[in-house]
């Protein structure tokens, strides 16, 4: 099968991400850096499916945004030498949308649904028999004249990606043969990713600049690639095109990103907790209102990284800033103030 002629239904949220995916997405297991245990499990899953001459079992990939769930799905399709159809939970609004996608799949095709936690319950109900028995039950008409039509589907693999596993219903989660979680990367792997991306983009970069960008990348490949491209732009405009430590630092300063990768909203959230709520605890609704940010954005985008750094704690009573957060912002914590008074 010619992979270059695949028909792919793609829903892109960011044009820059689309261009980046085309140029930087890994095409082999060796090019996919990090997530070693997950790769071992998927290799076994793929090899076993090949030996049985069957499609891969349905796979659920979870974890924070930007860790490589979409890249993993495309890599799995390439390893299985099959087509991949890509869509997202919000894009499937009606049962007819899902039926159209499923009935156009070819045998052994892979259907990748990003943001699967945003599928509505009616769509999930249709997915159950499609995943389990490869049948599609459609109701035609309304009232006494309504009738059900059952359509046989070709053998296919569903790969779902989500940042919020808890929002998936239990019946849907139970129908996945492989459930895997992607973890944050370490700095060593992020540095390898930056070096690989710089090579693909034909950008010169010094080891010191690689280390600086990696430390500000929030342990996330997507953020690392974005910072690399912005540093490349800065170096091309203000220098010779090679990214050194000076240009990397100036590019980060221009984006208001500090040495640990904190962005303005990260610092604002911490400052709101510390200055307006005396370090916490504070509920998510009050925090979102005071920081002028959506609750979902705080929970999905900012909190995971702040907690990973040890700057934020989630308690039954609400969010609290830690001693490390005070130190990073250059503020005196209540503990330090008490010690000073004593």
C-alpha cells in the first residue's frame, strides 16, 4: 500500500502545529524519543497483530497536551502499513457524522479521535457496538415507523487520545484493548528532541542554547519545538541564523518565558494565590475569576506543569502555593516571615 496516497481527514487546531507536524513528526520508532515503556508495549501489540494477520486492538492514549499522542498514532499506522483517518471529538456532532466516517473505512484502517473526552454520549453509544462487534446500528425514522438498520463494518482500529481520562465513560474505556498514559519528558530527552528538530529545520544551535531551551520547554516536545522555531526566527533577524545562548535567552525574554518555562499566566496564577488569597487554599472558580482565565485552561494547561515543578498543591480545600513558588517569585512565604519574626 502506498502511504503517500492515504486519504486523511484532519482537524487542525493551529496552522503552525500543522506545518510543524509535517516537518518534525517522527516517522520511525528510533526517531520517536522518550516514552520507552510505551513504545515497548506498542511494539508487542503491533507484532502480535501482524502475526495473527489482524488489525491492532483499540488503543487509548492519555496524558497532558503536547506529549506526542498524535505522533504515536501516526507512527502506529505507519508500522501497520495502513491508512489513518484523523478527526476530533468536537468535530463529530451527530451520529450521522460518525456513521459516515466508519462506513468509509477500509479493512485495517485506523481511526484516530483526538480529544475523545469531548464526544457526546449519543456518539459513545454508537461506538460501543462498532468497537466490540464491528456493527453500526442506525435508527431511521421516528415514532411507530422507526426501524433499526445494522451495518457491518470492516475490521478497523480505533485510537483515541484524551487529556482527561476521567471524563470518558467507563463503558467506553473498558472497550479499549490497550490503555496507555504518556508522561512528561525529562530534560535529556527534550534536548535530544531539540537537536533532532534543529537538524530537520537546518538550524545551527549551540549546546548551551539547547540546554536553555530544554529547561524552558515545560517537559513537553510541542513546547520545545515551538521555542526552537521562535529562537530560530530571532537568530535569523538579529544574527547570523545560528542559535546561541544569547539569542535563545533574548528570544525567551521577548516571549516573557523564564528559565523554568513559566509564562505570564503561570506567574499570574501563582501571584493571585499568594497575594489575593494569602497563599491559599482557594477554589478553582475563585482562582479563575481572579486570574481572568477559564477554569478548564487552568486545570488542563497550567496546573499540571506548576504541580510538576512543585509550585502548586491541590488539596480538598483548594489550590495552595508552595514554598518553592514563593522562592521563585522572590516573595517571602508565611513560614519565612514567621521564622524572621521569631
